[in-house]
C-alpha cells in the first residue's frame, strides 16, 4: 500500500519533468534564447564548480553575481553541473525541480482530498500551470529551487506540521533576496494559526536575511555599491498616479490567481503568502514584473494551489449550504480552468504543425559557431550567447568590455542596435583601436575576429 501511494505522484512528476525537458530541447534545437540569463547562470555555475567566486563576465568584466541578486543556494547545483558542464544542463535541472514539485503536490492533494484520481489531476494542473510554463519558457532562473521548497512548506502548513513548515521555508532566504519577505509572511502565518510565538522566530529569520542581503551583501559586492534593484520600487509614484494600480497587466495576473484558486483566494489565510511577491512586483516601475509572463509567478503556484486545497476544506465546514455545495466542485473547477488555459501556454506550441521542422537559420548558426576559434573570448549579443558560453569566455556586447578575440552578432534577433551596422561597424564602435576581420557571415549571423597580424 505504501508503494501504491507514491505511484501517482511519481507518474505525475515524471510526466511534468519530461514535458519541460522536451520544451527545453525544442528551444535549444530551434535557437531560442529568451535572454542573457541562461548564459549568466551557466557562467555562475562554471565558477562554483571550480570552487571559485561567482564571477560572471556576461554581466560585466569581473562582475560578482552575488552583487546582482542574493542566491547562494545555487551553489548546490555545482556538483551536477560539474558532471554535465553545459548550459542545457540548467534547463534539465529546472524541469526536474518543477516535476519534483508536481509530484509533491500530487501527494499533498491526494492526502487532503482523499482520492488518487483527483489528486493526480490537481498535481498535473499544478505542474502544467501558467506560472510554471511561463518560467520554463523563460529558461533557467534561481526560482527553480524555490518551487519545491514552497511546495513542501505549503504541504506542511496544510497538515499543521509547524516545525516541518519552518524547516521547508527557512532555506528560501538563500534562493533570492525577496523571498526573505515571503519567509517573514510564513512565520507570521504560523504564529497566528498555531497560536504560538514559534513562528515569530521564522519571521525574524526571513526579515533579517532580507535586510542582510539588500543592505549589506548586495551593496558590498555590487560595483555601484548599492542594491541594483532598489530604485525599481516607487510607491510614491503610485500614490501620485493611482491609475497605476489598475494597469491591465496587474489585473491579468490577479485574475489568473483568482481562477487558479477557484475563487478560494478570498477565503484562505494562505493568501497572505502571495502578498510579498505581488507587492514588490506591483510597486515596481518595471512593467515586465506586472504581468503573468516570464518566471515571476512560478513561486506563486505552490501557494495558489495550496490556497485551493485549504479553501475547499474550509468551505466544506462552512455554515452556508451554497458554499458547502461549491466546495464539492472546487477541485473540478480548478482542473477545468487549468485545462482551458493549456492551449494558450508554451507547451501547446510544441503540438503546432511544423513546430519540429528544422529552424531556418540552423545550418548558418552551426557554421558560424564552428568558425569561432577554440578558446577564444567572444563579445556577443543574446542571439547565440547560450551556445558559446560552454567553452568560451563570453561578454555581452552592451557592456564596456576589454577587446575580445572575436565579435559575433545576430542581425535579426540578437538585440544589437541596428544603427551600429554590420559586425565591422560594431567592432569600430566598441573597439576602434583593434582590427577585426570578418571570418564568417551567414544567415544574418556575422563573426569577426582579431587580425592575426595585429
């Protein structure tokens, strides 16, 4: 019986892991580079796997990435990365983290609702949710480690295992600096629900590490001597322009959270745990934080689905008959919503006719990459950055870098300003005192390297 209990979680977890690995493989084979982030984290793990400080030249020559975001827990990924030192490894690791979380939630839902079938369906809904799919599409980020930790935290909170919840939550402060505020909220919630001061210790832990990270570590290691993202928050601007509270992107995110929880968002105390992440996102001047895309909502998914389970249980005990009746359909509503959203999400794109056809510029990209001299330092835009970072010292073309051995640009989707012209023009603008010769130009990819006689 004990083995049978874990069959559904294992199957759901495996399916979700495979789904996101396939998405990653499709992106990789089709030259999809969403940003410079995958290259940044690859360079970080290259350093950690060599037991070195996390120097990431993509961010800037000699840039210590612990001055950008506080994510020391990424060091735990150094051993698997050392075994498979490849940028694609990070995409697989993220897929495993999401699959593990889906398996965990399947077990939690089965235990709370008492049915393997509904538990498996809710686990699949969680694993294939909009927040996780958007994060997978955005490629690897440190929040991959937060998702299983938050899933374990929520499961323990639902079971009222307060010590276990604290143990699951405590490491979150080392995943990313803002999660210290989420840990603070978890501690406050435990103190209230347990009617015990023990949760206040966790709250103090979260708040202390948020302060240490943003006031001490990040300014100390950042080249500008400040927390790089402090200026993003502008509550005063929102007070002066209250229409900013009602931006459609913010409403879209809130609406998705409401329907994901089948409306129980309004009844569960676990909703408190959503507030820190929503607060820093909605108070930011960066509009990219407001909507449901990218990886910013991944950490909300364990909480949202925990709210669903908690709301169903609380509604079953309600004195209102209509709410008790609705509670019996709550899981069905959530599963239906998840199914209705699937066609609009990234995984559905893998099923579109022609999706697996070879990319139009695939051969050109392979040819240009093969022309990069072995061990050469390369200054590049994001177009082929992820494919260079494994075995080259890579710099982003938008920084003030030392003169590299080669410059590689993607004139279609790399992000290099069009007014800079071809790769010769880029070289003249960035390194006027160094001579570069065009080595290869195919499919709007252009590679120039230093003149051997220079």
